């Protein structure tokens, strides 16, 4: 589905018109393609505070084939190429005065940032200190990064990763994600990593090779995109959808060389049946993506019980029941499993006419946070992904005005694509993402709705 406004705004005539009228000019985002280098140009790494991660980050970048250049002079002048990424290691801040160094490093470097550039700030979590001054400085970075993400143009993003002492080993996977085209529509986010036992490095092109992944709601839309991306990354995909979607489901499963399972996930014995099938046919499952979801919108005052119950059943209860069944069935869920639950921006910000949907999607976040410690103990992870405005068949049917406004109300000034949600899920599914647990990752282009 093409973005007619973006194409127009970037045409010769459209550029003139949008400039004169002060209209947004959404950029073509850099998205991941297999074989692509991590970054299309050099990166610069600077520090504010102690900067305990700086050498490690520089090493990780060099290992990934990135050229790391010296910090940019205060006047923005440099002989070199424009920067594809600007990384600030802000670990070890002692108080607000240390933040001046963040400004002094970032300001000139940003003048040299290429389109679809990446700004990534690494910091200690604000909760990990008893010093108010230190907590203030750490929390201040959140305001800085969220504002910077709103200032950047041309498809560039800014994100913040909290790395507590001892969790340095968990940094490599988020670092690669945020710098790569996989995170094209993830902007203005704060992610926390924790210490975790990491497997030996996986093949960068096929990080899910040998893994079995089950995806619910895989017959179309975002679920079909998730099936394609997981299969591209090496997984055998078990694609689940309602029997009525059987034909489309079979097409997707065939396309990705996977297995189709026609199943209503709200059926009484759906969880135990699927769990037993996964054990018998696949020897268990490594990756579970709870993607199936429905909307039945109405103002609460007019909402009948059927609308409320059906949305809660598919979007929340089925995720709980299926996960419980997998945990309860011997051999169904691999010890180092990755469970990814699709939530929604509506579950964070709320949405008029969607009390049922937003309640179900907020419930998913509560469920993920509650299960995360138990999952960590077995070496597994459970995370939520909250999409914002994603261009699907569903949103294509919205009236033009509503669709245009809805899709532009974010820092990237465009709707995301199903593949953007799928790339984020595939990253969370990677063995190397063991240190990302209990997180909610919004794939919303930094939507102006919600925190
Ligand atoms: P979609 O309607 O295109 O696809 C959902 C799929 O789930 C369908 O194939 C449907 O048959 C399947 N499904 C529904 N009930 C089921 C059941 N009981 N058992 C098995 N399968 C069932 O929706 P989509 O836009 O691709 O959304 C996918 C997920 O992303 C949903 O959870 C949705 O809430 C969430 N989401 C979407 C957007 C967006 O902008 N499209 C935004 C935020 C969140």
C-alpha cells in the first residue's frame, strides 16, 4: 500500500508546495533487507558522565562492520561522511550538571546526521540509585530523548536504553536492533535490559534457524507479516487462525514453508490441543506470538455484552489460557522460549469507542509484566509489542480524512507497516534478546497519543 501523500511531498512540485504551506514531509524510512550492512555510514560514540559502556559499544560497532569516527567539532565541521548514527553513553551521571556534556556532544553531531539516522542514548535506570541528584539526571535523559525524537526529521529516530550495572552483556541485541532498519518505526522509546545468560552468537542473517514459532491470527494483516519475517529469519512457522480463514491461512503457511493450524483460540480446549500438537509434531515451541485480535467498537454506554465479551475473549483471555496451557504441558514450551504478546497503543493511551479493546490490550501489558520474573527464572522472556497506526486492509477502509490525520500524528509523520511490527517481534524472538524481558515496545513512530 503506497503512501500517496509521502510520495507527493517528496516529488519536486510537492516539496515546493509542502515547504510553502508548512505541511509535513514524511520521509521514506530505511527498512531492513537481509544482507544489508547494520548502518549505511559511520557512527560516532560520545559520553557524558563516566561512560562505562563506551569502549564496549565501540567494539560492538566495529565487530558489526561499522566505522566509528571521532566526535564532531563544536561547529559541526568534519572532513568525513555524514553520520548514520550518534551514540551517547550517559552511564555514570552524578547530577544534572553532567548533562551539559550530553548537549555538547549531541548538538554538533546532529548537524551531521544522515536521513534515517539513529540516535541512541545508553544510561543507568533512574530507579537504581538512592541519590536524588543522580536520579534526576538519569530521568532527565528521558525528557531529552523523547523531545529529540520529536525534533528529528527525515526518518531519523532517537531511543533510550537503560543498562543497569551487571547487564552490559545484554546490550548487543538492542543495540543492533535500534541501529538497524528493523526499528524503522520505533521512535522515542525507552527500553530496559536486565542481566541474562546469553547463548553463543547466532547467525546474523538467520537468527531463528532451527526454531519453531507459533503465530496466532497469521492468515492476514500483521500476523501474516510476522509469519513471513520469522520464516525469513530461519524459523519454522506454525500459523494459526480461525477455520473460516483456512484458505488464506494455507496460502501464508505455504508461502513461508510452515504449517497451518485451523483453530479458534477461544475454543474451550484450544490451549491444551495446540500445546499437545506442538509437542507431538514439532517437539515443542521456541517462539510464541499472540497476535490474533479483534475490535468491536462502540461507546461504553451503548456497548452490549457480546461486544465486550468477544473482544476480551480473543485479545486477552486466549493469550492467558494459551500461555498457561503451554506452561502446563510437558515439553511444549522450550526452556529459553520467547513469548511476544501483541498489545496496542489504545491499551496505553485509551481510545474513544474502544473501552473493551483498550481494556483487553492494557490487560496484555499487565499479564506480561506479571509473568516476566517467572519467565526469567526459566531462561525465557515474555514481552509486549504495542503497535500504533499500522497501514493494513482495516485502516485502508477508514475515511480519507480520519486515516490521514490518524497516520500523521506521530514523529515520523506516517503510518507504520505490518513489517515494522513483525521486525520488532522477530528481534524480541531472537536468542540474543534474552536480556529484554517484561518490556512494552511501542511500534508507533512516537505517536503523539499516550505517554
Ligand atoms: P486483522 O483483523 O487483519 O487480523 C487478525 C487475525 O486474527 C485475522 O486473521 C483473524 O481471523 C484472526 N483471529 C481473530 N479471532 C481469532 C480467533 N478467535 N482465533 C484465531 N484467530 C483469530 O488485524 P491486524 O490489523 O493484522 O491486527 C493484528 C494484531 O495487531 C491484533 O492483535 C490487533 O489488535 C493489533 N493491532 C493492530 C493495529 C493496526 O493498526 N492494524 C494497531 C494496534 C494493534
